[in-house]
C-alpha cells in the first residue's frame, strides 16, 4: 500500500547495440594491436550523428572523439549476416602524397576503368589503417549528406536540395579489411578517408549518456 507514495524515477536508458548510439553516449574499443595506440582500449564519446542518403538506402555515421581530442568516424555495416565496425580517419593532401604519391592517386579520377592503387609508404600514424593495395569497388555514386540524425525520421526526398551532394569513390583491399573513401563535393573540394573494418564485437562496452 505504501508503494503509492514512492517517488517515480525515470528508467535508465538501455544501450545494447552500437547502432543505437546517440550524441553524448560513449563506447570502448578492444585493447588490440589491430588498432593504433590512440584508439586501442580507448573510450570515445559520440559528438555528432550524420546521415548519408543514397538512392535506395541511407547510412548513419557517428563522429567519435577520444579524451586526447582525436576524431574518428564510425559506420556500422552488415554483410552475410555479420556486423562490422568501419572506423575512418580523414587524411590531408600531404598524407595522400606520402602514402600513394599524388600522381598515382590522380589515376583514380583520370582513368575510365576501375583503378588499382598500391601503398608506397606506411607512415606510423596511419599504419593500422592501411592495406598494401586497393581495387576500386564500383563506379562513382552520388550521396546526399546531412549534419543531422535521420534515424526514426522520414528522410528528405532523394535529390532534395536540403542536403549537400557529393560523389563517392571507394577502393577496397583484397581482404576487405581496409578501404579508401573519397568524397568529392560540389565545387571540387575532396575529402579522403582511410577505413579500417573490424568485427563489431571489437566494441566491448557501451555507455548511455546523461
């Protein structure tokens, strides 16, 4: 009978899968030599959730920040019933030149056929994110980017001008553990990311934010 007088507490939010991460949540990466020192065993905070819209689907990207301020991007992928964590780091023009040389990298944009590219050097900062060689996986395709989380919401109509348009080129290593993601934006600005693909089980802890 006294239960009526007890204060009602808001139930603590449960976070059981990385795909349900929100801004303010945190995750911990497994302590493994598959990762660079700044990422392995680290707890990262979600600072933003972004949306990439394609003609028949959408992908959601989590922006993660370490305690030291390093930023890495995460997308959750599924293939043949298995789930994977795609960790991506953006690299600068000077990094592209050091790793592949600019002349070699330019072939990706110049050649009509799908391009192969070889890693020339492996800078320590990116070693865990690099494969030895890559093959372009398909022809360039178009995406619309939104600095918003559209999970659980109706996406804008495809080709709606409310999103930023970009052309995407992907190259993948033979073992599919590493890839290069290239985004060419309206006006010619180009972003290049190195992607490390790992089992989703490498995310060993999830912590809901306040």
